[in-house]
C-alpha cells in the first residue's frame, strides 16, 4: 500500500509540475468583430489560435524558454491588430479594447509582463510620432515630390538632425536607460539582447559587466557574449566553426563540410516567406553545382517539427542543422543574424567570399559567378 501511495504522489507531482509548464491566455476583447481570429505567435510560428466568441478567447501552449516575447494577433481577415507580450508558462488574463492594441494591452497574472507594459508606456508617444513621419515620407514619395531637401529634413544624420533620426536618438536614450535600470530583470536582459546590434558595443559590454553574477550562465547572456567576442566576418576571414545536430540526429561540426568544395551557409526557418521562396533556387544550385558547392542550412528556431518540415521541402539528401537554443544559440549570435534568410558563401579554404542578406532572384547567378563554372 505504501508503494502505491508513493507512486500516486509521484504521479500527482509530475502532473502538477507539467501543468505549470504551459501558458493559458484568456480574457475579453471588446470592439472586435464576432468570430475574429486570435492567435499567439513566437518568431512568426503560431503556438495556438482560436475564434473570438462574445469577446471571449482562450489560447494555450508551451514556451520552451521562459519568459519569452510572443505576439498576440487579432484579425478579421481584412485587417489586424497586434501587441507584443512578455510571458512565461502561466495563467494570464487580458481584458482589452481594440484601441488598446498595440501599446496599451495590459495582462494580469504574468510576473514578467508588467515591465514590458511599463516600457511600452515610455516609448509609445515617440513611436507614434515616428509612424506619422514615415506616413508623410510615403505620401510625398507617392506624389513624386521627394527631393534632397526633404531627405535632409527627415533623415539627416548631422545636426540639425532629421525628424526621424531625432526620434530614433530619443528612443535609443530611453532604451539605454531602461536597460541599465532593469538589466537584472528578464525583460531588461531581453531588450539588451534584442538591441545588441544597434546599441554601441561599449554600452552592451558595460551592461553585461553590471549583471548579477548569478546570470552569467543565462542563455541570453551567452548569446550576447558570443556577439561581443566574435567580430563581424569580413571578406577573406575564416569561417566560425560550430557544433550542431544534423537531420539524422548526429552531432556534427560545420568544418566537416569543407571537403575541397565551396560552402554556402544558409540561416533559415520554416516561418519566413523569403526563406521558403529561396528553396527552389537552392535546390537548383545543388542540382547544377553540387560537384563543387555544398549547401548547409542552419535552422534558426527551436521546434523539431518545423526543422523536419523544412528538411522535407528540400531534396532528401539535404544537409540541415539545428541547435537546441535556436535564435539564442551562440552560432546565431556570432554570425550576426538579425533576420532570415542570411547566406554566407565560403571558399574551399574556408574564407568568406560573400555575405548575402535576404533573398532575391539574382542570388543564383551571383553565387554561380563567385564559384565559377
């Protein structure tokens, strides 16, 4: 009997522990059309979705790394509203109006999201001002009235600064102060990691030095340090080696693929439209130039299903690698990946020949030109 009680207690503890490893977002959203579509996403990957009935909605899922930045998106098929949230695996409630999106959406039950809400309050007015200037620029361009004088008015990087540049500088000062004041809080650290490529390296480095020593093994801290201590690759520099898991579940090194061939390193994901658009081009390059070009795709997200689905979109022998830490991996940071796709073309000797940000139809010819006939 004692053994059965112990087993039962263990089962209850297991169930309770795993129940806490899921998030549940419920609430009431007013002002949206009946049967509007609600979904929660992370890095463009849908975690859950539902239909809004009588203003009520419920979303559930699991965050592999918590807390995490996610997006709550509401759509009626022709228009949408959204807001970033910063949450963990917890029960959260949101009561908001349509006009609250995206800056004034407040949560209840999240111990992490209050700081995000405070930050949004600080940057709301400046971001709205910036959006107004961007709309003005778009309207002027549409009417073919753009000129050098207007370029200076809006975008001048010299004093007197352009309207948009001046807003950006004010936003940067708010970011720096907020990060400094909250560097040992999850959202403060998240902001530092998210903005590490636009903030000065001296500021990022000093911020890391002011971290609580208990955070030195934090995943984001490792990502930031990888970014700091690995300079941007320049033409002629040798590749950064890394370990990863391949499509067969084996641990491999990037250096394994340099066998007297050019190597194209492709940072990609299933949830990026341009990444998917690039697949026919990559497949064609593999077919035509496979004797002298190896293509290695590094999947930047954490979900195994997405990794497997992306592999299936390529030829069966396609090389695709992953890291369990996804976008927080040291590989993602050291290669300075801010968005996908990004391509690094290395020569057979391992030196960088070309970096290509994004995808367009000219990429195939550009790569062929660089590797020769």
